[in-house]
C-alpha cells in the first residue's frame, strides 16, 4: 500500500511538471512566426535527473546539433522515471504528459537517450509517435540493435568490459585486490550483473570487493583504507544503497581525494577527474556522431536507409599524466601510440615568456656591463697613457727650466768649488812648513767640508728637477721647505737679472700630501715666469716674494708668488693657464698649463690676479694633510687665546 501511494504521488508530481512545461512551450510556440521553418526535435531522458554517462552524451548531442543545423532547431526535452515502474500502467502519467506537451505539434525527430528511454519510446511509439522518425543514442549495441523498427536508427555503444580489466592489470601487474564501485539503481543492477560475469575469469588471480551495497560515505571510508597492491574500478555511480542520487563527476572527485589506490574508469568524461585512463567510452564523440545522423534525418533521409553506428573506443588511448605520476606507473608500460594528457607544465612551459624576458634583460645587462668594463679599461688605459705623456711633458718642462738656470747653477757651483781649491792650496802650503799648524789645518778641512756640502745641496736640487719620469707619489711634506729650496735654487739666476727673491713663510709650516718634485716644478715655473715678466718690462722695482699661508679655517694651505712686474693684461687673464697660450716669444705655452694640471691632480686649484699696487700674483691652494690640520688648529687656538687673554701683570 505504501509503495502504491509513493508511485501515485510521484506520478502526480510528474503530471504537474508536464502541465507547466506544456504551458511554457505553447507560449513560446505562439510568439515566433518564423517557427514554421524550424525543426521540432524531442529529446527523451530515462531519469528525472542527469544520469551518467548518458547525460554527457546528451549534452554533446545538443550542442553539436544546434551548432551544425542549417535551420533553427526547436528542441524539447522530457525526463521520465520508467525504470522504477514494473507495471506498464504506471507509465500512463508520462505518456499523457508527453501527449499534452506535444499537442498540436508535428515532431520531425524523437531522440531517446539511454536504454530506459529507448525502451519507453519503443513501447509507446505507436500511440505517441506513429510516423515520427526515431534516433536511439547511447544504447548498448547488444540491446539496441535487436529492437530497431522500420522508421528508426541508432548510434550505439560498443564496448568490451574485459578491456578495462586487461588495461588495469597490464599497468599494475602486482594487483591482488580490486574494489568495484557501482551504484544501486535498477540500471546499475543490470551492469553489476554484467560485470560479475566479466570479472569471474580473473577470480583466481584477483580478489574483487563490491561496494554497491554501501552508502557513499561508507564507500569513501573503504576506499581510504585499501590494502597494498589494490586498485579501484569505477564503473558508474548515480545512486548509493540508501537511494541517494549523486552527481557522478562530484562523486568521482570526492573518491579521488581520499582513495589510497589508483582509480580506473570507463568514460572519457571521467579522464582528468581522478582516473588513470585507458580504453574509455567516448561520450562526446558519441553525441557528435548522433548529431550528424540526426541532421541527415532532418534533411529528409529515411532512418531505414541510415545504417546504425556502433561507437567503440577511440584510438589512440589516453591517460592522465598526473595520476600516472601519483601512483608511480611508468609511461613505457602504456600501449604504443598512447596519448598522455594533463602534463603539468615544467618551468619553461609555465614561465616561458617570463624566462625569455628575464634572459633578454640579463643578456642586455651583461652586454652593457661588458661594454662598460671595456670602456672603463679603455679609459684607464687612456688615463695611464695621458699620465705617462704628462710625466714626459713635465720632465721636459723641468729640463727646459734647468737649462735656463744652467748658467746660474754653474755660477753657484763655482763658489764652493773655488773655496775647496783655495783651501786645498793653503793646506798644501801649511803641510810644506817644518812645523805645520794643525789647528789651522783643521779649520781648512772644516771649510772644505762646508763647501762640499754646499755643492752637494746644489747638485741634489738640480738632480731632483732632472729626476726620471715617475707617477705621482703623494707624501706628507713641508710646504715651507719646498718653497724655500726652490727660491734658493733660483737665487743665482735672479741675482744675474738684478731681481731680489724673498720668502714669507707661515708658522707653523703647513703640511700637505703631495709630490715634492712636482710641487717644486710648479713654484719653479711661476718664479721663472715672474723673472721673465720683470726682466722684459724693465720695472724700476725688481722683486719676487714667495708666501705660504693657512686659509679656509685651517682646511687648506696657500702658496703665493707675487712680483713687481707689469701685471697681466685683463683680456688674457682668464686664458693664462690654457694649453699653448703664451705672451712670450719662443715659448710653447706649456709651463702654466702643466702647473695647473699638477695642482689639480693634488686636489687643489690655481689662479692668477693683478695686485692693487702693481704686479701679478699667482696663487695655488692645496688641502692640508690630516696631521698638519691638527697642528694648524692647535696653533690657531693658541693665538686666539693669547689675543683674548689679559696680560699676567695687568690689574
């Protein structure tokens, strides 16, 4: 009694759905005048919900038919549940539902999907669609081909269940137990019987465990605790033992997440959702083939003239690379020509453009760095070459200056040499006496030593100016000593020209980091220029003064060469240090240019100016050495304290 009430309740519900669908279809049919040119196709499903794998085939058929049809397709779909009703009279509500739905319409094609729908249409073909062509799709070839009528054709499934097991055992030869997952609906009962018969041939080799009498939760628990050397054969799962329907795709994904054994399936729509792969039922290809056959019927061909098509496993066989790697299945075990899909892209495939971009940037950077290093090397070579040429030029400048001083140097050397000669003559005379005066001889020897030291100093200064070409050598030096030695060297030359040389030295003596020879050359060039200026102008006052001072709050030392000559013309003042610029005949104009280069290489600066009282002043400043700066600051503090403090004896 309870079963009867359940049947009538579901029948009433389907009738209500049928009435609503009929109203909506009638409304749609009356709104388009051009609908008369369209084709009317009825798609019949055997279940009230999507049923795998027939739902996948129907989806492929629907999309391909609408896309490839040259005329509009009015596609109607009905879902029945006839597999649950054993008595044909229980199907009457569905028959009336379809009759009401299509009242006043002439169908061009009826397409039942799957064995239950095919059986329903064939049972009620005469009363519902006596003259309408029929195309059966997704039926198993052994069941569908034997029941075809005159105005009917089919696109069927041809599969060998043993192929699935052979594929599984080939890839996993050590398999000792297989869990068979199949649902508990009436259609799945049929396939369970088929599989029991098929698997019996491996019963002695493999233990088969059936999960069809479990709820889905229990199936997941069992799948997560499979023993070693196990596999899972996923046949189909639309409804569990408790009668709860499950979307097969979601159920398979849930199984894959918990299973501790590889899963083998049956359809191509399961590939990529957790199965290993192998010979798979081509649901999409089957739907596309059915759409092609449907278009032939809609174009006027008789179904009787269209040979039924049996769709088998497509070649090449396909596998999921992710599942092969997960379960350690070697690809060399796959059948020849197999396609491995879903390979996870490697770093190159995933980040190809990023890698190319980064590599390009790195190559450009490397090229730029190499170019910069090359330019740096060239610049360094050029700097060394320039420094070498400058050293040679400075050396030539010193030789030229010494050449100008040769007469005065010779004159200066004559004095100590004459003293030595006279002293030696006197010493000989004393030694020839009967009683030589030893004290007088001692004084004579002392005079000879002093004259010798004097000549040695003159020769040393000359040798220093004529020293070999050498790179800049910075040492902490006494700037007062450099100025004083240079003026002593030039004193004979100045005397010959009637010029007085004098120095005004700072106290304490400023100390700088410099090259003695090069700084002496700067002072030498400036003094010789001053001598030439005074001599050429016949100035009444003939005087050159060298001064040193500490300036810029003890941060720099300054050297000044001041003369009493005519001064520098205003229009030539800013060019006086330019290379090859000169106001003297026979001069190359290199002396002041070399002097500027030397000063700047020491971190200083050089300039010239005219004095208010007449004459020119050449000045250059150099940074104070660290030790010299400390001494200068201490001296300045002492002077400031002495000035600001009152005398001791003041009241």
